[in-house]
């Protein structure tokens, strides 16, 4: 019987090998776990979604019950942090929503075009602080106080033998502006005042790059999670995408690599058109995590010799399918993807995933 | 009537389009004819989206410019005096407030000559039923981004059927977590992976080439 410390080391090494495109003893299983754990453990969603510490406790219990998975993307629920990443309001269970519902971003055009001038004249930090506190009502002091407990949350998960795969999340500038302005508002700006948008993004990006370097050094994070979901290729013409998405994503990615960490690109939506761009990153230093909308086989074909792939058990299958369907899907994926592969849910494990289906996913990687 | 107007709409040239609409208006051109030319331009936008020359960014701009032009001539796009292939009612199911996918579909359908009734997000079953009774669509689209909304879709479709409104009506579903299994589970006629799928399904249904 292995101790939790031994299991933790074994699982870390398994993930490390998969990322480095070496052959691990078994395929690592690292789902993006949050709301599922609350349902799994019968925890009240309203409390789970609003307390990082409580969510951490529930997630650890859920993982113990699930058994031999390798880790979780995060040590706690991300919901309270979403407004910071997307500059938009969030509807929470127990507050704006019924107690047992999932949290949801309430995307509205809160940031205005006039705000661009404010950002350019006063700088991003002052604007951001006022915007978060007073415009979208983020209890910033409470959130920051809870974030100070992250090391204890990570330790709790590790003490149970599970890897916290990417404890550090970097919010990207395009996500912030696109969220604050709303997707339509942002896209209109790209046509009607592109130079001003670019100037604003440049100002924010400079701070982001400095902060991410400091954060990686302070936390000694080996893996950094970035999620450029709103910058998907399917949303932009190539010229706009290169100018307003890729340029800034590449700068962030290069900075993470320079700091010696591995990048986990959490890629939602369809990026098929632009997969070739990711070839510019060094071999074995990045993970392409797909929700399944970008065809995982096309990712394998384009990038399989350069970066580890993570994904993509469909949410609908986990919620509606049978354990046999999940097991067979995962077994085929493990066989077809080869060694540089981490088995995961496509984006987050859905809250209403059947427990037996999640267990079938884990079993497929252990058989 | 101005080819310039059609081209300006298709090329998303806002300043030319505004100038042209104002010029036509001052010449006494009927509003309906101007709208029809704008719609011709929108059809080209839809075609370019289908051919992957245009993306969501261009669909959004086209909708914005169309709205601006319509405001100049006092037109009501929702009333839709312009001829259409048919009517499409669309919303995000109750319990889900995500609207990006829904907006892509409504814009693409509109660009392809369908009259679109957009019910918004968090749409109740009663609102779908009321809209079906009022607008008599050929196709209804139901969107979601959450697997927890699947049961709401299922209930909504069952209720539409129980209300005796399913005959001659096709119901499409789509959204991030949906697939054919979801369509089977909720009782939809088809699952659309992309916005373009909803256009092709609807055109085929209505015999549009």
C-alpha cells in the first residue's frame, strides 16, 4: 500500500513524462474539477461556489471517493475569480440564482468606449480596482484574503496524494477587454477604433507580463494555466486574430516559458485554422487542452510531435452516456493519442456528470 | 437602385453605406427597396461567412451596420417587411444565460434571408410556446452552454408537443456541450454543431437553394 506522499510523487512524475512527450507508466487523468465535486458530495452549491476554502475541502473528498485519478487542474472553485478574469458580473447560486444552480457569467457591456480613454490617461491598475469594486461589485478584499490561503489548499490536496496541476492562472488581456466590453462591443471596437483598442491592450499587457513573471517566481509554479477562450480562431478574421489575439497570447506564452514553467493552453471553441501557430513553441514545454470543439485528432496531427494534448471526454457523454460508452471513448483516445496525452474532461467536468461515468474514465486509463 | 449600397453592406464599409442610404433617402427611394438592397448585401455577408472569408467579428459588424442603416430610414427590422425564406424562433433555454452562440446563429440565419425572432436568454417554456403561436415559425432553435440545462430543453420540447404545436415545426438544438446524444435525449429534430448547420438544415427544409 503506497502512502499519499508516494502516490503524489508517482502522479507528478506521470504528468511530467506526458508533458515532456516521454512514455509514462499509465496515462495521467487530470480533469478540470469543480461543480461536479459539489454534486458528487452533496455539498450546497451556494456555499461551494462562494468559498474557495470550502470548495477545496469538498473537492478533496470527491477525489478520494473517485480513487485513482492523478490530480485536478485547480485546488478550488474558480467562480469567485471569474469577474477578475473577464471583467464582467457573475450570477451566483444563493444570491442571484436559486441555491442549487450553477454560477454563470452575466455578460453585459459594462465597460464603455470612454473607459478606453480613462485607462490610457490613468493607467490600468487604478481603473481596474475601481471597475471591479464599484462597477461590477466584486468583494475584492474578501477575494484577495481567500487567495492568500491557496498554499494551504494546495497542501490539503497534495496531502491526499493528488497533484494540483496548474495552481497559477494568468488572466489574458483580450479576455478582460472582450468580457468587459462584451463580445459584440469588443468586435465592433476592432472595426471602429482599432488603434485605440491596441493602445489600451498594450498598456494592460505590460502590467500583465510583469505580474506573471513575479507570480511564477513567488509561487515557483511549474505549470501555468492560461485560457484564451474568447480569442478562438472561429471568431476572428486572420488579420484581426493575429493583431489582437495571437500577438498578445504569444507574448504571455513566451514570458511563461522564459520563466521556466510549462504552459497549459486551456483552449475552448474552435482553433483549427490556426493550430500551425503553436508550432513556434519549444517541444515538450506546452500542453494543448481542448474542450473537444477543436478536433483532438487534428491537434494530434498538427502538434502531436511538439506538445502534450489534454482532453476531451465530451460533457454530454459524461452527463447522459453510459459507463461503457465513456470507457470505450477513453480507451480509444488513449490508444490514438499516444504517450504525450493527459486524459481529461472537455473543459470542466459537468456538474451533472454521472459518478459512474467519471469512474469509467479513470478506469480506462488504469486498465 | 444602388449597387454601391449592396457592396457597402457586403464589404462592411460603414461610411459609404451611411452616405448611400442618406443619398437614396433624399432622392425619395422607398424604404422597403433600400432594405431589400441591404438584405442583398447581408446575403453576401452570409455567403462569405459560409466560405470562411468572414467570421463572427464580421457578422457582428454586419448586424451593427444593418441596424444603423435601418434606423436612418426608420425601418423596423424585426417586423421584417422584406421577403424571407421563413421564420426562425431562437433562444437560450431557461436556467442558462449564455448568449454568444445564440447570437451567432441568429445573425447567420438573418444573413441568409430568414426572419429571425430572438427570444433572448433564460427563455421559459411559456415564452417559446407564445412565440410559436404568434410567429408561426417553421424552425425553432434552442441553445445552451450548460449540461444542467439539458432537462430544461427536454421539458420545453415535450411541452411544445403537448401544446399541439409540433406538427410542421422542426426543433434544432445547439451549444457547446450538445451532440447527437443530447438531441436524442431532449427530443429535438436535429443537432447543429455550427451556426451554418442551422442555415443548411433550414434551407433544405424550405427548399431554398
